[in-house]
C-alpha cells in the first residue's frame, strides 16, 4: 500500500509516503526561503506529500538560527520558488507553521521581536545562536490575553500567505514542545486563567488557532501534528494526557480538518505512544491519519495494511536520500545521514546527496 495513490475530495497523492518536517536552517537572509531550499524540496518531490520544515508565522516565533518565516511578502516570494519547483515535479507540499514560543534565544530573533510563552519560565537547556554560540534559552514573557489573540491572528494570516505562496495546505505544529504544545502540556502550562488549569483550558489555544486557520483557508487545507508522550523541550506525560488528547482529537474531527499527524518519539529513546491509545485517536478522528516515528518500508506497509494509518511519514531517511521513494521501491541501500551538516548553511549535506541515477 505504501506506493499506491490516495485520493480524497481535497487532495490527490501519488503514494502514501510523507516527507516529515525537519529543520534544516538554510534560510540565511532575514529568514527568507531561497533558491537552494527550492532545489532541496524539488529533489524530494517524489514523496506523496512534502511537509516543510517548521516555519514561523510571527517574528516572535523565529527561535532558532536561520529557520524560515512566513509573515511578509518577501517570505511569500521566497516560498513561491519552492512550491513552483515542487509542483513542476508533480509533488504536493504543505508548509508547517511552527511558533517556537519559549524554545528560543533573543539573539536569534529579529529586531523588535521578543520571546514569549504561556509562562514566564525558561525552557531548560541550551540552543545555538550564530552570534553567541550555545546559550541558555531566554526567559520568556508570559503571554497576556492580547498576546494570545495576536498569535492566533498571526497563524491565520500566515496560512493565508501560504496559499498565496502556492502551498497546497498548512500543518499546524502542536508537537515537540513548541508554542502550541507549550499550552497543551501540563508540565509547561500551569496557568490558572482560561488557557490552563484543566483539559479544556490547555486545549483552548490550539483549538483557537485551528479554528482561525480553518476560517482563513478552509478545513480541507489544514492538518495538525501532535506528539503525546513526547519529551522534547521539557514536555513529558501527565495524568490527564490521554483524556486531554482524545478530547482535542474529537474536537479536531468536528472542525473537519484534513489530517492528524501523530509523532511517536520512541525510536529516539522517548516513551512510546501506547498502541491502544494510537488506535483510540485513530477512531476519534474521521479524516486522514498520518503516523511518524522510526518507520522503515516493512513497518510502514504493516501499519497501512492494518488500517492504523492512511499515510506514513519518514524523516531522516529523506535528508540523505532525495529519491527515497524510488530506493524503497527498489529495495536499494539508503545513504547515511551526515549529522554534522544538518543545520549548517550551504549545499553540503543538503542538496549534494547522490541518487540511484546519479
């Protein structure tokens, strides 16, 4: 099933292979996508669906060095190079909207931007900055009601710009400890107002973003990525986790969005998302269901065949194998990833991996 097409009223894909979103840090000029990025994504256009690297809808969300944005016309023009290149190869591409929230350092932000999150508590650990090297995360300012309303509006506006830039849709990043999950996760969000303190309160921000995005571009163009049981950026499990994510997923189904993209970090050493809980989420959502997390061809085929997912996302294999779909079909050996070049500027370790036909 991995190589069969998928057709819905909203989307037609040539196969069930998804290129998962992966930060690559090549947006070197004012966080603007460029011709090198267009080449990178076009090389991988044989994926049924490409989901781009995390892309900030706000100046305040550019927490990492050289990640792209999508909140001005220069960004639109830059991303148009990417979407045109992918579409010319017959591919489909969604942009992942990722506001880093407290996972940030002020040195990575443009002038006038600030680090914000649900609480005025710094994310433990360090991050890289081009100007100061490794630094502890900056302490965020706790978001007030006006800040939250602005962030919701920024997501919706960025989604509109995504369609203007030629994207087939957007994925809202509510995983990996970034802003949307900072509100979702009880380890991080200890607010006592309407945006915390309960399942409903913690889900509120994410649902407001989804509703605003749906209103802006239509539910058929919106997906969301979730990582329950993830531990990235000091998240982690809590007693109401499963009840909360089931409630969230049921409401996402009511909103009619295109897909839920569920990430299991256990291949990277995090606790596994229990299989029974994955099944309950699958049943609760009536749209497309994408699974991600350590799949190979065999386990992907098994998951699809058992009806556990409609699509399977691959991450690191796509870094080193622009022709991953062809290699999987041919049972060919995969190139190894050079981790030292994952986040460095320039083509090395980015657009220079060999293909079978090279």
